[in-house]
């Protein structure tokens, strides 16, 4: 396995025979939480930005070599989207004053991101269908991450009102 393939499959998690996107998203969640344990949120933000830009170019290179588009083993896009949703959720959970807010944020961000990534409503689906190359592969997951993060914020704030 070359470095390109190692990167776009997020160290091989995208090679899972079943649900590679979910496996990649879960691995991203664990790595994101590990990063946040030792580094500030800004570090995760910069890493997300870096893998997004690098991902676009590496996916373009892979698609040119293989002649395929959005190979199911490519999960670096899920990593970026998951980290975006996680950052929104964790930042909001720190402002909540009820028990288990951070745990709800973690689980909620994963579920909400996967929901938007699979469902692909509105602009997310349009980007997935119409934008070619690495930008299309990364773009829909970036928007799914933003949407998932915003949905998780709404849930956390709603729980804050009723608890």
C-alpha cells in the first residue's frame, strides 16, 4: 500500500468490507477525541483544514491513476466531516451545565454526521452528484459535517432548555 492509498483510506479503515464510511467515521471520531485530549481545539481545526486540502489533491491523483470516482474505500472525506461535526458539538457542550453534555455531543456528532453523509439532502447531494474529482468527494462531507455539527448544537441547546 503506497502513501496515497494509506492517506485516502485513513490508514486502511476504508478497506473495511462492510460500511467503510461508518468505520472510517468511527476511527476519525476516536482519533479526533485523542487529539482533543492532548491538544487544543485549534490543532484539530488546522489538521482538518490540512487533510481537506491535501485530500482534494490526493483524491484527484488516485482517481486519475485508477479511472474511478468516489471509490468507497476513500474515507479521508469522512474524517474531515466527522472532525468538523465533533468540533461544533464539543465546543457547544462546554457551555452546557447539565450532566453528560460532552458524551451526548460526542455520540450526537457521530450520528448526525452519518445521517447527513448517507442521506445527502439539498446541497450536500448536489455536490456529491455534480462536482467531480477530489473537490466533489471532500465537499459533500464537509457540508455534511457542518450540518451534523449544527444539528448536534440544536439538540444540545434543546436538552439544555428541558433539563
